[in-house]
C-alpha cells in the first residue's frame, strides 16, 4: 500500500510522533491507522491516541434534563459559523427537548417539533440556512438525579461538549463537579466492568508487546514470569485508573478518586454521557495542488 503524506500527517497529528517514525509505523502496518498507533505506542513513540483527536465535523451538542432523565443530542453542520446562528441554536434546543420524550435516535427523528417531525424540521432548516446538517446521535442517562454541564457553551444547554451524570441519591452539587471532571478527562467507561472488551484486549496487547520488547532490550532482563505476573498487570491497573471514571483522580481534589468524592457526598455515580461535537468523524484532507493538477489534466 502506498503511504501518502496526508496519512503520515494524520498519524503525526493524532500521536505526536516524529515524521519518520509515523511513516515507518504506517509502512510496518500496511497503512492501517489504528495498528500504526499501536505500533508507535509499543515502541514508546506515542501516547494513547483517541479518535476525538481527529475531529473535523462542526455543529452543536445540546443537553436537557427533566426529573431523573437527561439527554444529549448532536446535530452536525458543515461550518462552525452555523453553531452561532440563532435559528440553528433554536433548532438544536428544540430537538434536544423532544429527545426527552423518546428512547432512541430513530424515534427522535419522527418526534413532533413545531408542528412537523424533527426530521422534516431539519430538512427545512437546511433549505433556510443553506448548509447541510445531520442529526447524528442521541444518548440518555437516568437516575435519582441527573446533572448536566456544557463546555465551551454557545448558548444555554448548547456547546461543543455536553456531559450528563446520573446519580443514585440526592445531588447536593457534586453532580456538576463530576460532570466538569468528565468534560476535562474524557473517561472511556464508568468502571473496568463497563469497558468494551475489545478496548481492554487491545490495550493488553500493546502493554504486553511493549513490556516484552523493553525487557529484551534491558541490560538486566527480568524473568518472563515477573513480566507476565507483575509488570503487565501493573500497567493495566494504571490504564484502568486513568481511563475509568470511578477510578480517576478527582480533578477538584486529586487526593481522592471520583468514586470516593461521590461517596463522601452521599451519592453513587450510576452512569454518564460525554458527547463532543464531531468525535469519531474523520475529515477527508484534500490535496489542493493535486486537485488542481487533476483538473488541468481534464
């Protein structure tokens, strides 16, 4: 497979690796971007890269809470200017409110909004505003109490990042603090038990390969039993401490975990949603010079 400059740039941007290291990683993995990230991490040349690092889509995330239910909705647009448009903001706010009464995205598209369906209202907005828009996703949580937080807010309940935290017990303000923590740290899951097995398996493979390679290069290699029974489990423990919400150090008080902070406040965190505009969507990078040359060739 041909490794292009744009592929090398994308890998560099998402991992912080050097140009030659990025190119070698792509060559070694036949252009597989995720495998290249793992290759770089195995070699100690990159930190864990997240798909959110390659965000390109624009738009807004809306959050709303009613009783013990909270919803988050993402509506994408082509440019960030639309996010500042009052009509677009009103549309996203209306869609978010409508989401409180449904259970999934398909039901939301058919929900009522201003005398029409949400889907029809979105189509009308595309014509009026003159830019393509997409109702991409919705998520919800439920608990005795739900706290919401919007980071980089464009308006009340609307912004680039929306967070919901569901609690068991009465919220005395800790919910908002935990929501702000989630916005900053972007945990992968609530706890180790809730994490996607594929994510765990991938991390284990990276840490195993890295530990074995480092040990082989060491002046005084440790017995393999030490690597398998101590080093690798220790690294996985650190991974879970950094990646799971309940085990993360609470940003407001790093001396305790989020789970402990919640316990001290008399509540239990039972769920959360962190939704950022465009996360997981990769923008196709166009080579302008190449496009012009292609056009000139007819």
